[in-house]
C-alpha cells in the first residue's frame, strides 16, 4: 500500500469516527433512529401540556426522536386510543402512556406488546390484572405518590383551619385511580378532625368545579375548606368562592402545581398546591425508554417528586418552574450516562 492510499484510508477512518460520534447524540446516549411515542389525555389541561413539554425537551437534549400525542379532553378515551393505534403502526421503539382510566389503553396497546416493544405506564396506573389477561405488560410505572399528595394536602388544610372545620372534596373522574388515591390520602389524614360535608366529582375540569362548588356552598354556607384533586378544579372552586364574596374565608388546596395555580397561591386565592412536576415525568419517560433501548434494566416503579407550595415558597417555585424545587434522587440518569440537571 503506497503512502497516498494510507492517507486516504486514514481520512476515511477519521470521518467515520466523527460521523459516529455526532450521530449517537450527546455522549453516545442515543441512536439516531430510535423513536419514542408518548400518549396522554389531552393538552388542554396545562398538567398534560407540561408532561408533553418535558418529554420533547428531553428528547431534544438527548438527540432522540419523540412524538407526543393526546386525546381532546380528560375523558376522551376513544381519542386517546385512536392515537395509540395510529402510532402502533409507525415503527416506534418505545411507548409511554398515560391512561384516562385503568383499562382504556389496554386494547390498543396489544399490537405494541406483541411486537415486544417496551411500554412505560405514566402517571396513572393501568389495571395490572386486565393487562395480564390481554398479554400487555409494562417495563415500569413512572409517576408521583398520589396517596402522599392527598396526605400532604390534608396535613396542610388541618394546619390552615386550626385542626377543625367543615370541608368539601372535589373529586376527579369516577374510577380514575389518581383521584381515588388523593381522596383516600386526604380523608385518612383528616378523619376525626375535619368534617367532610360533601364529596362531588368535577372531572378535573375548571368550569364544572365552579358550578359544583357554587351549588355546595349554597347548601353548606359554613364550609371553611376545600380539597380539590387537581389544580383546574381548585381554580374553579376559588372562582366560586370569589363569586360568593367569601375570598379569604375558605381555604383551598389542590394538586398539580400548574402555573395558573402558582399564580393563584401568590395572589392568595389558593392556599396552596401539592405540585407533582409533570415536566419531570415527561423527562423521566424519555430517560426510561432510552435506558431500555441501551439494554439496561430500570426499576419497576420510578417515583416522581412532589412538594407543597404555599406562600413561603411560591416565589421560589415560580422561578424554578417547570423544574422541581424538591430534592429528587433520579434512578434513571445514571443508567443512561447522564447527570442530574
């Protein structure tokens, strides 16, 4: 081999090395052709929009192709299922799914499971027995502890009301596990101390929570506290309180930590919110899929952070939004060769 031939081969090898390094994403953590599909309930609720934004941002940071789709409303199971069915035929390498309820996504996930494509269950747990019967399993559940969220809300409302009073519980979608867990955590915490005069579902919707709360306040004018299973319902309840001329007289605590709720806490129309950091859940979904793609084992459950946000720390959370101010030991970043941000 002459010197010119050796030079040409050396240049080709160098170019190949550069191409491989560039194509593998940040620090060889991703493959250029690796695709992740994330499906959630809707983007109207800022909570799910934040989960979308976290997944897309993390995909961009890691050089991974991420698509996030959703139904049209909190209860649009058919729309969500249609999105999953469409994506199932488009060659995605990992799925991360938030169900409307415990069973709605199982049938459209059957073709995904048959291809041995990894599936992550996000935020709201899918029924394990029904999934097993359909031949669908999940590599991990990624979500916050909703029992703990309800418990924290109960502790803070007890504190706000001086340990006594009559309260309302605004529930989410009937049969939806997150709402059930938040309700249980709250109820167990306040049992024997606060009197729950009425529970009522408001489907995680602000307008419905407004009308439901207005009706209950007329029937129970001596209510001094409200626990809402999500922020949009909490904001609806706060508006009902304002309409009744009782702002400041009834303490409202809700769950999620969306920007509008943080602004309401700062303004004093919400007493507080138990923030659950959906943006972080979106990031974790991408990290989990990437770890699986790299042949790593991930925990069966990854617990996302939560924190109570009130007057004392709302400015800090507004500044940090959408990232957590709570400390969080992320078990996934080490698996994919990253560091906590």
